C-alpha cells in the first residue's frame, strides 16, 4: 500500500499546487567549499513553493486540518502564534480558500523591537487575508485567551475549530507523512539517495510526519531537526518522541521502537525569533548564490545549523543531504534593521 492510500480515510481539503520542486544547489555548494574546504552534495526541497499566500510547510498540514474542520461542520478556524507567525498567515489563507472565517490569536512575546516587526511581514498579510486578528493583552494566560475567544464565537452562533500552534498534532502531521512519499518519488526519479533531511524544527509536526513516513516506507534516511524554538533540553527532545508516538497511534500502526529522527540544539541564539549573525550569513549566502530566500526565524537558523554541522564534521563530505525549505520569506520584511545593518 502506498502512503497516499493509507492516508485516504482522513478528510483532506486540497491546497497544494502540486509536488514542490527538488533540486541541487551547485553554486551554494561551491561557496561552502571555498569557505571551509569541503561540502556534502546538497539538494533543497522547495516547500516555500506550496503556493498558498507565500507558501510554506503549514500548507501541507492544513490540507488535513481544514479537511477535518469541514467534516465536523466548523465555520471558523481559530489558531495562535507569535506576531510574525508563518503558521497564522497560512492558516488565514487556507481558511479563505475553504470559505471559512479565521480568528488569529497572536502573542507579542518575541523580544525583537524594530517597528517593522509590528507592522509588516506576516502580520500585514494576516489582515489582507481577512483574518480577525487579536493581539493578546500583556500578561493574559494563553488558555484563558483561547477560552474567552471560543466562548465569544460560540455565543455568536459560530462553530469554531481549533488548529494547534504550528498545526502540529497528529492530524496536521499527516501532511508530512504524505510529503515523505513525494520526496521518495522525486529522489527515485532523479536517481538519488539521501543520507539525511535537514530542516528547522519547532512544534515537531513536520519532523514527526517525515519520520513516520520514512518508517512506513522502510527508509533509513536520518531526519535531522535543528531546534529553532526553545532552549535545548532532554525534555524538548522527549516532546519530539511524543509527537512521533501520537502520530503512529493516529495512523493505527505500532509506535516505532526505534526511529531515524534527531533534534539538535546550539543554533537558537538568544531565543525564538531573535536574529543571529549565523542566520544572517546563511540567508545572505543562499540568496546571493542561488536566488533563494530563507526567513529569519526558521529556515535561516536551520540553514545556519546545516552549515555549522558541515563545518564541525557532524555531516560528512561524502553524504548527500536534502534541506527542507519550510518557507517563511514574508518574515524578512519584519526584520529590516537586522538584515540591512
């Protein structure tokens, strides 16, 4: 059975424009070799080109989340995130595509204070997409904010459906189970074998989906997540294992006793959404060698992590590595000062 067939029982609302491109990065590779003397063979999976309002990985998750919301008769999607949340922007777009209302609960907790952060980027697009944008009052408990909003919507006659932060629950993670099969088909057509897939990991849905997808296809490709969300502790690593187990249970398969996922720290900097020099250098290098835009919060730090792993020898020069570009370029416009200094 293909993974697509195993996912067929789950409601799905089509949002993708088709398979996203997967291609080599020859000029980027050459630039890395010039800087540090060696480089593995690098490819990129362009999930920044999923097609929905600027693209990004959340679109794959939202196919299943919006499908579930429609199946349950919901008329309003409610989700939360930081002020410059890529997830919030894609959720607003997905809701518009499906003819649903969308309420975004945004938290201004990232200690990045330049004016553009609170005016431009994803926040601007949230409004353009017609979302009901609500910025949490300072000091309010997130659960309380959600509760008040859901009560208000229900009393107004709406049927709300809560999408978790990052779309990262077993329903949303199905999107990256499907994505792994797409990658497998592309690499076979290109005559490639990937030793590992590297990507930014925050709410763990993407990494859990890829890991379970690989498990179902008996792949030994390593899933290397770069922690871009919170201080790296054993408890954070355990959260990833929990997501993998919950997804397996949702698919009614045995929880893998061993899996290929690893979550690596050391590239977060001073905190979530806070720029680092390594991020800025990675964003500039890929843009100036391949014309591809990363973002400051997720893919920029994930690429900085990949470069760091190459430089310190954790990724061998004889490996073939796929970088999963999870999108987020609208966030560049919220970091004008940091990126143009």
